[in-house]
C-alpha cells in the first residue's frame, strides 16, 4: 500500500489533525537499537526518540515483557513481589526524601497526580510553570501549557515565567545579573498570585527546560527558585520525562545536576522503553497523607508486566553502562557539533550534555535572528537522507538531538557527516 493511501485511511479513521512528523510522513514497520526501517527496507538512524531509551525492541526488555505477560498480569490491588521489588529498586536511585512511588501509565497521568498531591498537601491552588512548557494533555495540564495550542484558556491560578539563557543574555549582562533578573520573575509570579488571594501549590518544571531548547542556565538559578517556592509554601515538582534515566550521562536524573531536591518527581516515556509505564516519586509521608483522603489506584500502572519491563530497563542501563556511554559518546558528539559550528555560520549555539543537544540556527550570528524556516528544511532533508531529528524552541529554530542511550561513536559520526552535508547545501 502506498504512503498516500495509508495517509488517507489514517485521516478517515483518526482525523486529519492527528499530527505527523516531516513534510513527507514516514511509514515505519520495524525497529532495532538506534535504527528504524520503513516498508521498503530503508533504514533510518534515530537521533530523536528518547522513548526507547535503551534502544528500539531491546531483546531483554521484550523478553521480560513477554515472559511476565505469559505468567501473570494483574493490577496493584493484589500483592506481588515483582511490583514491590521494582518500586524498591526505582526509589533507591533518588534522594532519601524521595522514597515512595505511585505508578501510572503515562507522564500526563503522573503530572496530573503530582498537581493533585501538591494542592492537597499545601492547601493551595496556584501553579507556576515555564513560559514554553508541555507536561501533558489532561485538562488541568492543558490549562497551564504554553508550548502547544489549546482551546483551554490559561488558568487564572497559574503563572508562566521565562527561563534565562546565557546565549540570549543582553550584551554586557553578567551571569549573576541574568540570574537575579529571572529569579525576580518567579518572585513576581508568587506575589501576583498572593495579591489575588491564591496560595501557591507548586512550581512544575523540567530542569533541562527541554522545550525551551536546553537553555544555558546561570549557576544557582534552579536552587534559588526552589527556595522561593518553598518560602511561599509551595512544592517543587520536577518532570523527568525527558531529562531522566541517565540522559545527561552525569546523573540518573536531570535534577541531580542541581543543589535543590524536589518534593515530587514525575516519570514517563523512557521508563518502559515504549511500554506504557510512568509514575510519581515523593516522600512516603506525602503519599500516605494523600492516599488517606483520596483512594487512588491505576488499573494498568504498576502491573507485573509493567514492573518486569521497568526492571529490565534498569538492568540494561546498569549492565550496558549507558550513563558512561551517554557521557563519552555525548562528549564526542559535542565535539562534532562544535566543529560544525565553526564551519557553518547558521549555527549560533550548541548546548546540551550527555545524549541531548539543541543546535540553535540563526540567520545572523550578531543579531541572533532565529532561522525557523531553515531548521524545518534541515529536519526534512535529514529525514530524506536517513537520519531522524526534530526541532524545538519558541521560534522552532533549534535542532533537537536526543537519540537512544545506546548511540555509538560511529552513529554520532554518521549523524555529524549527514548534518554537515545538509548544512553545506542549505
């Protein structure tokens, strides 16, 4: 069947507003490691998908899923050692104050639950988010989303604050001055809520600020805004869907690069390597207090199959030393990107760490004019040449580079060579 026929069937069955990547949609039929294959057998290097964090169809994850599904699959209202063992193992990777997990199926569910818990524990209702965020598609999350179009109005009990980036700092502004300016924005948001009689419940952030394009943060920024939130009686919720599971190569969790320990952490996508597994991690006191007044369960979140898959993902991360791989291959990839920046003036900035980078494209390095149309052309040309990436940022001008953690130096070299050739023709 042709791609056009399949696209028309999709539109009839799923609606024509169901989003697709690339100007020419890609029909995929198989995946393995860092490779995806279309219906003709052409292979594509995946330099985008963090969902299969240990690689597409990793045999150990697939075997764990199939074996447990063939044995038992129930929900968490029965006792099962596999579920408990996975919960113990997962929480052991966090700070001592984050010692209890509640399982869900999706990151949206986890963030929705986190907001409920924060509002219950603080008695407040106000929420602060970043000014270009996406944390899920439930109603309450849509009401605080700023990165995607939504028919829901921005919540009157929410405030969105911009995130500092040293690359975009006005000339002559020091890192300390930039931090002061943007910390003041958070203080102003808290004061604005208070002036309207709204008690702050939480600040919900991704500490990499991935949707904003991995901004270069001034030192101490996250610690200072966390302190402001706590002083105002709120909780810090950290969304680890993109930053977690060793993505940065330095820590298991993105927030561990900062001095602030969050009150609630939410997990998703990579947790099950594509299997619908997500969750929330908080203190046992908060989980039990919330559960004492709210009967929460999730039929499929935390099933034995989910636990088997989640455990297998942790096994692979440990046994294949994927944090070290993210560090070492990420450093090699960073060097390659910096070399391209020296060769192509359209690259204004390269930022990121581990196996997560944003390459900011600009039409003029002095004016830093965003090159959004050019970024779209690059993404589509890379797809035509068998390499998959995406773009991010408010101006859609940042190339998003976020491959599975099994990405190798050879894979990085292929990516760099392909990007180089595309930029030469641009």
